[in-house]
């Protein structure tokens, strides 16, 4: 039987970002590791499925035909970036294709929640207002000296989607003293919510109850424009919307209109068009904090993405099990 062969269809610089020295040593110990040569977008080599047992993909892997995965040898594909859906259509889950696992997205849930909390606190304490004012004018009074913010303990916090990120966010705000945490998620049971110390509500009730609304749901056909203009209108004046998940969950036009009018505040990391166009009316708004889709980007998260892939391969070759397998049942819910 031939020794295990692993092909990493990942740009070299990106591979080194994801796989630290320890992960690279562990991968090399599992079998023969072949890494793609430098290119803007990494193409899969012809004959891949007959020459390799395992394929590793990431953001820099170029889209490919499913025929390249059908062969006598390839058993497992591991995606070390975020969502698998852009690179792996649903038909790749059919019989005749190798098993597919997602090692990257779960590692990013914690840092995404961290940025959501950061944006929440910054808006509550008017951090952006003070910094912009002081940096621009160097005037103590003009920077908002004397302006009062709000403490998180007094806020009613609503979470749309108790995903891994949503659960991390709930634990963090609870740890910071938040007393009232609500959530909308039709896939979560009342028992699960109680264990998380969260009260489940309907979506309209959630908006009416929330001072802060954090979007933590994946983009699926079911969640597209879930937060419509009608739903957003039920938020109280001055409420904060945080979105570090997916822009498609929110009606962006409706949210932009609310923000331009000054009725709501927001911390946004994701947008319908990325990069955010220079003409976007979101730029310069005093009630909005913008970050360029960086919520999952920490050194630790990137290394954990690689470590998860190595651990998944180890499990697979040891006993055939996978902790992060992509299946027909969970495909649409994976972010």
C-alpha cells in the first residue's frame, strides 16, 4: 500500500500563515506533503485524485471542476479557510466524491465574537466619537469631553443566531455583566438556551426588546434579508446593530437608510460589496464604526485553523472519524 500523500493547494505565504512550525512538522510526519508553488490562485494539478490521498484547500485555491476530485485514491478534502460553499458546491457531497471537512471556520468563531464585543463596547462608550474628535481637532471639548456613554450591564442584548460565534458572544457579554440576553434561533431548543442563560424569543420580539442587536447567523437562503426594513424598524431609536457575520442576513439598503437618518447606530465588518465602494454613504457617519471584514483575522485564529486541519487528518487516518465533516444536513448552515 502506498504511503500517505497530501497535497496543499494553498499559496505558500498563506500556507505559512495558517500552519505554524509545529503544524507543519506534524503534517510532514503524517506522510509525504507536497505544497503548491507560488501563484496568485492555486490550480489543482491534473491527476490529483489518483496521485494523492488528502487535499488541503484555502482562500487561495482556485475554483475547480468536481471531476478533479473523482479518482481511485483521493479520500478526504480539508478546507482550512472559512465557508466551504464558494469552493465546494453541494453536489460535491454526493457518492463518488471524497469526504469533505471544514477545519477553518470553527477556529474563527471566537475572534469574530471578540470583534463583535469590541464594536459593542466602542459604540456604547462613544470611543469612535472621542478618538475622531480628538485626533482631528486636538480640542478637548470638541472631542466630546463630558459626553456620557452607557455601561453594558444595563443593556438588553439580542443575538440573531446562536451559532458558535453567537454563543461565544453571549458568554462574553454575560462575563462583562450584561443581565438581559435574548436570542432568536429556530434551531436551538429551550433547554440549550437555558444552559446558555439566554431567553429565546421571536425575531420581532427580539428587536423590540434589544438595545443592542448582534448578527451571528450564517448566510443561507432562509436567512437572506432576515433583518428586513420592517424588522429593523422595530428597534428603538438609538439602538446598536452589530454585524460581524454575513451582510446578506440584513437588508443593507434599509439599514443604510436608518443609519444615514441617524436613528440607529452600527458596527459593521461585512458588506454586500467588498471592498466597500468609495461612494458608500456609510463613510463618515458619526454613528457608524466600519472594519474591513477582519473579524476572524487574528494570529491565533489562523494558527488554530491549520492545527484543526492537522488534528482532523490525524483522527481520520487513526479511526476514520471526523469532527468537522461537511454533510448534506449541515451544508447550508455552515458559515
